[in-house]
């Protein structure tokens, strides 16, 4: 009887092993192209950085790395698609604070849990820059505050959507200065930037890469940067903190994989990305985008970072008055 039971148990374990298949080995990955999903419209800094990193990752892995834009619903469409995809390392997300930290507070029923996504690399910090249409008679942050107070409700600012960093930075700026501005959300930062250039709206907080050409061409005027450190590309533009004490915010870029992605694949991708990010060439490319290279921490450290960012951005969302608004 005991021998029979042992045989049955042994057969059952063999069956389970056959169903589960062989263990996932890092050296077996990848066997086909890898896709990086960008949850924004084409042309923004998220896509630009994704293509730069994707090219290097393609060289490193020896397989094509494709970039796919999946914008919509404040990054929820793209982020949700990746979160619900097969956890096999072939579908990744180029994430920013919006899908990883901000949406938790903005959306009542977010269809995915950001803490379930597995961080692979923390790529860069993203300062923003406050820009205005040149026809607006302001040349500094104090000028803007004074103008807004004299003309309440006259100014309109754009963003990449409700809860996007462009939106939250402007709302934080409003609350810290006591001014009144009208929010005009767009489906991405580029349409908003184009409308600042056209004069349909007066200003916005914009990620630097798409704004840089417009600033250099004189099509928009830069008033301040969102961090306490000046930008190498625009050293003449002062930090907003010099006029509004305590204003110091920035975004970041993190490549993540679906939850339950096998650890050997996570470690393989993390290792490849660490090597890529440590090169002088990649650091220089990131800097030329007016982004700030970051030291890539361990997977566990990045998971802790995401949890702390959820708390930090949750406070900003609360202060902006848009918690649970979507």
C-alpha cells in the first residue's frame, strides 16, 4: 500500500514537472523580439529615451527591441496592457511617475497594481521647464505670478492629461502661489506644447526634450525649471524654487516588466541594462536630452523606491485636489 501510494505521488510530481516545463534559464532568453510599450503619444521624451535604450538593449540581447506607443486614459491603457501581458520578459513598459505612482491616487479603480510590476532599471530623472507663449508680457516667474494675480482666470495652462506631471506641477504651483489658472488637458504633451506655441493656451510645465527646440527657436519663453538644480542645456533659466521656496519636483523613467516575470529573466534584463547605463555614451545621450542620469539600484531598492513615490505623489495629488477624480 505504501509503495503504491509512493508510486502515485511520484507519478503526480513527474506530471506536474512536465506541465510546468523546464526551468526558465537566463541564457535561453530572449528567443524572439522584445517590445517596450510607451504609454504616451509619439514624439515625447519617453519615446525618445525608449528608442535610445531599446537600440542598445537590442545590441546587447541580440534580438530586435520594438517600441510600441499605447497612449490613452492617462497612461492606464498602456500600463494595464503590460501588467496583464504574459510574464515572460517579452513585453516591457517604459514607465514614469504617472502609471507607477500618480494614478494610484487619481483613479478610483485602477485596473492594475503598480507594485506588482517588476522594476528592471531606473534610467533617468526628468526635470520639467515652465514655458509661456512669447506674447505673454512676463519674463520671469515673479512676473507670471504678478500677472496672474492681476488677471485671475485669464491664464490657461496645458497638460498631457488629468494627473499627468504637467498637470500636477501646475496645480502645485497654483496652490503655492495662490494664483488662478484654467487647466486644459490634452492627449499628450506635444499637442499641449503646440498650442502654447500657437497661443491657444498661454503656458505649461513641459518635459524638456520636446520643449528645447521651441525654446531655442524663440517660439516659447522659458521662465523656470522644476528642480533646484539648473539645467546644463539652459543655464540661464533659474529654478522656480528661487521665486517659490520649496518648489522642487521632477519625474523619472523606469523600465518595468509584468509581475511574476521569472527572476532569471529579471536578473538578465537588469544586468544588461546596468551595463548599458554605466557607459559614458549612454550617460552623455541622457544628458543631451536634458535628463539626469541616475545610478541604477537593485530590483529590491527600486521596488522600495516605487512605494515611497506612491506616498510622495499621493500627497501632491491630494494637494492638487484631484484625488479619486478619475
